[in-house]
């Protein structure tokens, strides 16, 4: 399934896509990641007029905060939404302009063990120029399937790397238990 929100409107707008509540696993199952495919064409004449961002709620959708930018592992925000044209997301970092289909990966370890909701939010300004909208597809939250046994930590006793420059590299590790 996929979702599309258009950005071609004459009044400023605030469109959202919200997940049901998701129970994230504990940090024992880290890394916990959100991944999705995204494509957008937003109005972007000389500045970011329309844009989209990702938010999270820990309070059953009552309070929302933007996902910290450092948690965006791929496809970071690329603009600051202008506040001059009544965009409800004005002065916030967001995805702006045009981007072809890209896989976005987001680290959710900061929220491990909690119930969360995620929200994709598209803010548009009060003018209409070019701009089509935002497609979001193939949303998934993943983590490791089994935590490591308690007290087990792999630590190499020694390591050696060999291989030609800019070629295949072989890592040799010596591990004891």
C-alpha cells in the first residue's frame, strides 16, 4: 500500500499520515529502524515554500515532536521551510524541492521499549506554483530478532586486514569465549 498527499492547493495546508500505535522492542533488539520509500515534488521557487517532515508521538498522538535530524540515516532534511507564506511548518527543517524515489532509513533506538505513533506531515503555503505532492510507500519498522545472550560479548583478540588498495578487503578475526 502507498499514500499520496497533494501539495497543489490555494490555501496553506497541513496534511498528515499517521500510523497506528507501534510497540517498539527494547534496546536488546537494537538497532530499531523505520524504513520507507519516498518521492516528492514540492513548491520550491528560490526557497522551501512547501515541505514534509517526520514526527513521533509517545503520548498516543496527543503531543508530536520532529524526529531528530541525526536519526535520519539516509535522505536527510534538505531545507528550512519559509515562514513568509503561512506554511504551518514554517521555520522547521524538512524535505523540500524534488526527490525521486528514495529509501529513507530512520534510527528509532531513542524510543526503544515505548509505544509510539509516527506521522508524515506535509505543510503547504498560501500560493500555488509547481508542486505535485508526496508519495510514501512500503513503511516498515524492523529490529534484530534475537537479543544476544546475557553476558556474552564478542571481542576480537587480534585482527588483520589485507587486500589491494581500492580492492576487495579480507578481515581476519581471532575470537575466544
